[in-house]
């Protein structure tokens, strides 16, 4: 009977040891994955900052105006082509 109990104790101890080893392995795998994801997050944050800077440069009103003048031959309308519409006059019609 004692050898039967000793076998069960030994079996339980071996299962606990295997569970500990497996848990440690999974923990290391997750730590590596987390490190990789953190690195990628930092890279994406850096790229986002660069893209926002580029966007603000490209969307600047002075640049848009210059591109419209150069590439599309656009210009601001002169005073002859400009009309001011007042709201109360517009609603009376």
C-alpha cells in the first residue's frame, strides 16, 4: 500500500514539474512576443509622427496655393469676379 501511495506522489510531483516547465516555456514565448510587439509599436509611433509632419507640410495653405498656381494655372479671383452675398438679401428672393 505504501509503494502504491509513493507511486501516486511521484506521479503528481512529475506532473507538477512538467506543468512548471511548460508554464515557464509559455511565459518566455509570450515575453518574446511582447518585446517584438513593443518594438513594432515604437516603430509605428515614429512613422506616424513622420507622416503627420509630412501631412502638415503638404497641406499647408501656402503650398496648396503655390501648387494650384504652378500646376493648374489657378489664381485668386479679382475684385471684378468676386461677389459678396448678404444673407438677408438672399432670403428675400
